């Protein structure tokens, strides 16, 4: 791989030497299409700020024109600021965090302190990732190669349309590279390749993609492959942190067909295969996501219909133990299949303009846990079972004069099926022996937003919404005992769904020409206040067994979220800030992983452009405040101390499609423990990555 990488880099360098003319500045993706057309007509320049979130892409809304707490990061931000680490991208969004598992490469999204067990519907290309395992972890990971991700879209709070079923705190979608990301300038063929080398045992990583489109535009196909093999990194004290390497091979293929002008058919597959060491074992995870969709958009304001079918298969295999252990051979296999159908209608009610989205979604998981070495112990504390979640939804926007009223209504439901064993004297009062679980429940969840548009640049709004989350297979049918012994695990089929009710007050500010004729200024701010009932955490039942329980009473989560962006072409900057106050009970997700948001999270990004804006140089400061550890089952968990990290970056763009980037993370080589990492007792195992230099060559032609 290193030899191939060196050859590619040499080719890129030779090609770069031919670059002579300056590139045309890209359009600022935070603006609507109509705004960009107006600026182009006037001959004004629009700039692409890497820190400015994207919008109007694949139906995703523009965050700064939408009266809702949504954020988005495009490919530039993922590559330049995220260092191809999706956790870094999420933690730079207001109200959003992620579990920074030192060993496990999976992604667990945290919104406003809610994490794991489906509280945040995390998706890959719109396909929900329901894989769970119990083992002192987040109790839910999505496995995706950052090198294949084109954008990250997050909506905090209630979601009234597809993807919102069972999502207590919001959704996060990782959109992978597609045909339009590879082809550019109207070409019918194209290729995209990146080569990255990193210090601190990152080594080389490669990604290559290509796409073809038929002459008439009726068909197109794209494919990509990526490989990385980083080793164990060193922390800020120069100590090697064990079991932090991985061996990742991934790829994707996508197709698009237009049998008629009105109909578009899309097919896709995203494949992931990773070997790593975590949770005391060498492990392998294979995660494969398959999609098929059709869109019918005839010449009618009343019809714009879409249907999508998904299949997702995630399999985790425990191989040899890192030190000692008795669970080698454990397999956890989650096969999920689902679909959604929706239609968008635009119409007038007198002088009131209306736009309605309505449809149905459903997703079903079959979880099978077993052990190929010791069949008698099965999946340990991880049960087998079946679950389903779905909903009928509608969201209608009524617009009159300066007022927009957005009325959302969902009926969500869930089912749980399986068999579990209850021990004599179990804390749930169940008869000893095998018990059958056949559970279902539904709920109506409303959402109402009133937004005002008194000026072109100002949009205040207020929202009331309710959501709920169903108990999971792992929570209701927990069993077995702790591998260390002495702690028995028990099921609790009597769990009630979690219910979240809350208010939000916010505003969007959009101003062009604030300080210069062509600059762009954006602000998004909101305050939220939410009450949660029946919050589920691990607890002790009668007889001392450990089970998941509903906490009595109502807990409150409130906070403030701010997102700003400014771009004057020659300079740019952004701020993301989150303040969170909560009295949630200790979140022992996975029977030992806390998920409180840090009290304060502040991210400042800034930079300047030189040499006809070919060269971008800048930096980012990340401040993470103190984070609660809470009470674990058998004693308090230490709080995470506050820390500040500084990164620096540079990028040079050639007009022939070549980009060269340099990034230094943790510039001052600070030793720190990442918030929401899994704190282990062994030396250095709970510490973050020390100073790391990343050099990237990206070629698109």
C-alpha cells in the first residue's frame, strides 16, 4: 500500500505542476439557489467557506432558512476540519456530541445528552442503524468509513417526516459519496481519489472513486473503494495507547436510472469490513447497507412521490481475547429491513400557501446472538429477538404574509418479540424459566412551529413538540451474568417507552453585504426546554440483579445553542457554542457508559485566503467543559475534566482539480481524556490522540 501511495502522490504532484490559472470561487452553499442566481446575475462573487454548512442538497434543508435546530457539514469540513473523523465533525455542531470510544471505531451520536438505544436515529444514506450490544459501551454504534462520507446532516429535537419514528432526541444521517459528488462541470465521466499520510502511526490511507453517465443522462453508475490501517497512537505524554489501531476496507456502488423524464430509480450498496481490538477482545465488524428508491415527479404541484426500500446487516464477531476471557466465538448479527413512502403536495387555500409532506415508514430488526466456540453460553448478556418500529406522519407548512405555521403529526408504534430466561427470584417478578415476549404500543406525537419573517434577514420561531422511544431488545430481555462474575443480569419486559415533551425558541439571521459588498453573515440560535418521562437506565432489581428500569418522575434538560458563520472571501470565521443543564439520572448505557453532555462546548474556527484564494490557512480551537460522570451501578464515575485543543490547517487548490491539504491536530500535544470516552483502569487507555500531522492529496477530474 505504501508503494502504491507514493506512486499516486508523485502522479498528483506532476499534474499539479501544470496548473496555471486561478479557479473560479465556488458558490456559498449556505445560500438558497435563488439568492445565488441573483448574485450571479449582478456579477457578484460568492465564496465557499469551509465552515459554512451546506443546504438544499438531496432534499436536505438550508439550516439558516429553516425554523428548526438543524446543522450540516459538507465534504470540505469533513476533510479539512474533521480530519476524516466524524466524531470531530459532530462535536463541532451545536447541541451535538459523540461518544469518543478509544478502542471501538463505531460512531455513537449524542444530541443534548441523549445517546444509545435509538434515542438518536443514526442513519447511513437514510437507513437507520439499529445495531446494539451490551458491554460497558454506548449500546449502539453505526459503522461507516469517514473517507466515503460526503455530508453529515443532523436535526435536533422532533422530526415529523421520514426518519423520525422512535427518534427521541433527533436524527443524524451520514450521506455517502454519490454520482454527483464525483462528476463535475456536466461531464459524463469522472474520477475522485484521495491519498492521506499521517504521523503518530496513522500511516497511509487511500480512497478512489469513479462514475459514468450515459450520453442522454438516462443512466449513471458510480463506485468507490477505501483502505486504511492505522496503528496504536501516542497520547500527549508520548505514551502509546494500546488497542487503538484498526484494519478497515470499505467500498460502495451506486446506480441511477431514468426510464422516463418523471421517474428516477436509485440503487446503492455501502460495504464495511473492519478488524480492531475492543471490549477485551479482538473483533471483526461487517456492516453492509443496501438501498433502492424511486421518485415520481410529474408535472403536478400535488404529486412528488418517493418510495425507498432498505436492508442493513451488521455482524460483530469476538475473536481471541486481548488478555483472558471466556466469550471468544461470540456473534451478534442484526439484520434490518425497512421502507418509507411519502408524497409532497403544494397548493393554495385562498391566500394561504401550503406545502404538505405525508407518508408511512417502517423498519424491522431480527437480532441473533450465539457463540460458535461455546454454544451453551450463547450471546452472553446480549439477547436474541425481533423488533419493529414505524409510523404514519404528516408535516404541513402554511404560509401567509410574514407568518409560517408548520404543523407536524405522527402516530408511531413499536413491537417486540422474543423468548428470554428469568432466574428464580428475579427482580421483575417473572416466573422462573423461559418467558415469551410479545409487546406492542403506539402514541400520537404532535409538533407545531410558528415562524415570523418580518424582514428578509430575520426569522424568529417557537416550537412545541413531543416524541417517544420504545424499549429495545437489549433492555427488555437482558440476561446472563457479568463476565467478571458476581453480577447477575435480568430481563424487564414491563418497561414503558420514554416520552419527551418540550419547547424551543430560536431565530435565524441571514445578512449579505454586512461589512463588504460581497460578504456573507449567518446566525442560528435557540433555547430549548425539555421534560422526559420514564427515562430508562440500568438499575438494581429485587434480589440484587441488574436490569433496565424506568426512572420515576420527570427529568428536565435545557440549554442554549448558537451557530454563526461569516465569509468575506479573503477571510472567514465561525462559532459553535452549546450550554446544557440537566437533571437526568445517571445514564449507564450499556450498563456502564455515561452520556451527559459537557456543560459548555465552544468551537472557534477562522482563516484567510491568499494567492487569488487558491491558498487557505487557518485554525480551530475546541473547548470542552467539565462533563458529569454520574453514578454507575456500584459507585460514582469520575467526571471528565475540561480541556482545550487547538488544530491548524492549510489547503491549496489547483484549477485542474487537485487539492493539497495539511492538518495538525492537537497542535500543542496536550494530554487529555476525551469527554464521554470509556475510562479504563490501565495506564494511558483513557487518553486522547497526541499531536498528529496529516497530509492529503485529493484529485478530481
